[in-house]
C-alpha cells in the first residue's frame, strides 16, 4: 500500500495533518479534537504554544504533548508542536480505518465525462492504462458516450491523481458540479458481500451519482449525487433484487417490523420451487408420473425459483458484472439443454434456499445493531413554554426540557435539571449496576430511569447523541476491512476469472481435440461455473467482524474496525496509564505539613490560589480541600504552567511555586535536606508529594493519594489467565509511589518518573521486544503513547466525544473489567476468521478435484457452495453469543 494517504483532524481553532499510525499505511481516520485539561503527572505547561500546520505533521513517532499538568482557563492554547504539553494531555490524534465523516467502505465508484476521445482504440488504451494505476479496482470506458466508470480505493488513491494520468494521456475530464446531496439508504435483502460490491458498481454507474459506498455489515448504502438521483437509486436497487429505504437522519430507522419470513422476497419463490421439486422427485421416484410430465414440473420449479435469480443476473450483465445469479442461471439452463431437468431444478432450488438462509442468518447478525436502535424511544414528553407535549425525538431541540417518568427510557442526552434517580446505563456502558444520578449529572439516551421522576435539559440533538454516535461508529467499524479480508479480496479477484476460463476450456478442448463426449465435459463445465464464485470465502471475514463488533457494542465496548479487532486479538502485552485507569483518578489531599511555624490554613489557602487556574486532578484536589475547610481563595495573576514540573502564580505581589521536588531541586535550586526524610516517607507510602514555596524557601509539603480501583487487581489476574504475557504500569509519579501501587496490584511491572516522550519510548521498546502492544488510558491524556501502541484503548468514553472519535477501542464505562472481555472476544474472532477461510478454501479445492475426476454432480456442487456459506456464517455468528463472563484462555 502506498504511504501517501493523509489523515486529517479538524479543530475549532486549527487543523493538523497526520501520518497514518498503522505500519501498513492502509488507512486513516479523521477525528475532531477537543482540548481537555486532565492528566497524570502533576506538572505544568507554558501558556503560549503556537505552531503552523506544517510543523504538526507526525506519525507513530510523534511525542507531541504527553503531560498536560496545569492548564489555565484563559490559556489561548494555540499549540506549539512542543513535545511536552503538561498533564499527559495530548491531542488524541488516533488513526482508525477510514478517513472522512462517513468512514464507510474505502472503495469509491465514480463516473466522469471525457473530452478529446475520438476513436474506439483510444478508449481501449485509456482503459488499459488507468487500470494499471495502483489502487484502481475496475475501469470501463464507453467510447460512444465518452464516459468512464471507475472504482478506486480512496485509502490508496485520490481522484486528482487519476485525472492527472488522464491528462497525461491527452484527454481531459469534464468538471462536474460538486455533489449537492448525500443520501443514506437501508438495503433489505443484501445477503452476500460480493452482492454488495456489485450493487455499489451498479449504482455508481448512474450519471447523476458521484460516489457510492455500500456497508455490507450494516446493510447501508451512502450515495453522493447531484440531488436528483434518489428515485433512480431506489429503482436501480430494486432491479438488482433488493429494496432501498431512505434513511433521513436522526436515529437510524428500523425499516420493517415484520418478521424476516414475511418481508423477504426470496421466501415465497423458494418455498414454491422447493415444494414442486420435492413432490415431482418423490412421484418420479415411485414411477407415478411419466418423464414428460416430470420434465414439465421440473421446468416449472426452475421458472418459479429461478425467475428472480435470472432477472438479477441479466441486469448485472447489462451493468457488465458477472455475479453468482448469472452463473447459476447459465448452469440451470445448461442442465436443461442437455436433458438434466431434475438437476437444473435442484440447482435453482438449492441455490435459492441457500440465498434465503444466508439472508436470514445475516438478518439475525444485523440485529446486534438493530437492538441498539430500539433502545431510544421514538418520542418524548417535552415541556415548552409551560406546556407539556409528546414530540418526536427528531424535533426536540437543544435546551428543551424532557420529562422522564420512573421506568421509562431516557430519550435524549442531557443534564438533570430537577430530580434524582438510579439510572440503568447498561445499554450504553455495559455496567451491570445502576448508577445514582442527581441534579447536574449527565444522562444518556437509551438508558433507563428506574425510580424517581426526572427533568432533563437536552444538550445534544438526537442525531448527535451518544447512542446515535455509537450506532454510526459501530456500523462504520463493521464496514472496515480487516487484514484477512484484504487477502480474501485479492484471492477472489483472481480465483473467479481463472475458474471461468478453465470451465470454458474444459467445455471446448476435450470434445474438439480429444474426441471426448460433449455432454460429459459440458456438464463438468457447468459444475465449474457453480464453484467459480467464492461466496463462502468472501463472507468468511465480514460475518465474523460484524458479529464480534456488534456483540462488543452491546457489552459496552466499541471496537472501531476489523483491523483493530484483529490487532487486539494478537496483543501479548498491555500497558496501563496509572492515574484514572488503574486508580480512580480522583486524588485526595492526605497530609499537609506546614514549615517554619506557618499554619496549615495559611499554606493551603496560598496553594489553592495558585492551583485555581489549573484543571489537573491534583490541582483540583488542593482547591477542593481548601473549599471543604471554608478557606478564602485569593486571586492570582501571571499563572504559568511548566512542562512536567509544576505551576507558578503571583499572589499579592509574591511569586509562589507548587510542583514536584525535582523542580525545586534542579531548577529553583533550593535545598531539600531538611525535608528529605519526610518526602521519602510519604513516597514509600505510595503518595504523590508536592512542594509549595517562594523562590527563596519551601513553605509546605502536600501529600496526595489516589485510590486503586476495586477491580484493577482482578482485571490484571484475568488478563494473565487469558494469555496476556505481560502487564506494565506507566506513570510520571515518583519511584516510591509507583512501587507502592505496583505492589498493591500484585507486583506488576512498572516504569516511573516518565515524561511524555519517555512513555512513548517505553511503548516502542515493548513493541520491539514483544510485538503487538495495547495501551489503555482515559482517552484524553497520554494520547502520544496511545497513538504509538498497536491498539490504543480509551476508558470511560461514553461521555467523552474525543475518546469516542479517536480511540481504536473504547470502553464506554469507567470499568477496567471490560478489557479482558474485549481482548478475549477479539482472540475468538481471530480464530473463527482463520477457521472460516481455511474451511472455504478446502471445500473449493475438494470440489475442483471431484469435478475433474467426474465424481461430483451439479446439485452436489450447488449444495457444497451454498452449504459452505451457511456453515461459515453460522460459525461467525457464534461470536454473537459470547458473554463477558465466558472468556477464558
């Protein structure tokens, strides 16, 4: 793959350009970045960071800002590409599998009008030249209309590069007006990955359509067009044998509430064809009807079951695509031509039955997402201008007040303005225990109000709420191609044409050159047509990805694509950020030691005044302590944060400093001999030590501690049980604190006193030694380390837009126990994908050998083809039933 793809990130103030983190440079992701002021290491950041867009181009080696310890509220935050933003607060520039707001499939189909083409031979040469460009999947030039239809991988290639090639060949592309509209359709009846690719090509050939992206996993198609193509798209989809239902935004709609057996257009023809075939075969078996009558009934069974198949196949041929429908039609008609009507009817029935069952199983798989869609009510009770009314959620505006009664689902994201209750957040976060919520607390759409009546002030539109975004991100993730899928695509690209050529040759060469029976070899050629389409192989990976990602989402784990799923399954080492991950992230001031006859209230009041301009957890702990003591917090000026060290501010004309002992020793040049023993004692107890003083002497020692999460130790033990070789804690805290925390967690490996670049270096070192490494943090801090790791995992992402957008994997709840489930599910998915691919290839090889040996029949070949697809789907669907508690080594 080319490394030229670029990833973009949009910010309210500026935009950065990034290199792809993925070593294969296969894809990129756009993330919108927000600035949060949280972190781990109690250090500080200069106020004015400024850089140009060019200075901020980085990739896996970027160490841009690993500690954002102190952050002023009025900081302009125009970031310099400094490598140490305080508080471990980096931008979260994470890279997924797609780029762009849609994040759909990477293949784009486009039709353009050419100028300067005046001969048929020119058209052929242009077609051949463009097809050789790396990243171009298919190209067709129509000399009569001077139009070129092409499909290309947008992660490898952009359209401007193609236009440059066209100009170099002496032609020009007629510029078209930018697309006025992007429409999303839910597709019913699409039951194979190969069908999705062909549908994408057909719709992309429409003159008014610029781009098409079909998401097979979510049965969703996004079409960029000139504003007039919607009906043409719906008609084209209908001709292809499917149903397109426009999705107008908001919560994704559930297309049809009827059962699958009532709404699918394959069920009735398949049932009738099968009934006629079975009765005729049974009567013929006991010689109850003559051959002439049985032939008529077999032909009738072929007609009823095969009409839809033939129509779709012929339409595909008109669109210059050879699909399985066309191949099966040829096989059935060929069987009839050589008098094998029984086999022709069997081919039609078995193929139609296989398609129907595939559609049913994929429908069940997709319910993993429909279940999320059904979580949100379609309307809610809203109070506007003193009146209460039921309003569709799409019409609810930001600032509206939604009234939620006990037992009802919350319809919108918002903040509780009145009332208190316990909220079951399991649908969003996977938490099994309801959470207490009161005024000022955030609530999510789709969660359940269990007890008290609530009034919720809406903070997000329905299309932007957490549930909608999770659904969209899951659907986009299911569309991403895993590395194993890329192998399958390459194999299928050459396998089908090769088998078709062989089928043609064995139908012609033995009868013409070797004097063999035409009927025998023609029959074998028909069997070759049946096994030429690698349906089971093509679907082997997507069905497993869809099932695993859907199941993970229902359990509060958002995996952002097949590539991340496979990488997570291959991880052997997990690195943890300490603060907010292994610990609760809410530090408390445990001890204040005033020096030189000063009082505790005096030094705490000054420390709070300095820290009031910061949002770091340690700073918040000091300010909180002062407020609890009802101490006055004086105003401060000239606040400055110093990267990885501490902060300083002027109070009533005196400059005060608060930060790490190292800062006071090495940069402020103050002697700490008189407090050395006290500092060592506190650090050995696992506490973080901060000093406060002027430029001349130390005024006080502050000890701050953060409680270890209740399930941290059990999670680490579970990870070891499922095969994780090594767990490592990375922290900026001192040696004593890190050692004490590590001991409480079972004496795990740790690395302490790490600056931002040190954490990145630690991840690289672990990757060099162990291969695949996962890094887990809070999704806002430690972004460079998360971006460097093979898989970056953000925890507590439900209320954090940045983490949802940028993490490779997001644990929606603030709960470490979901990590072993995520890794175990990924490992199981990886095993099933390998099983599916191996089984699919084995079936093809066996039947190709049987065909050449003459031991197979046409109906056996169809049964093997459809049967192997069903087995592969059923195997992949096992991932839907994987429970959080069932994960083991």
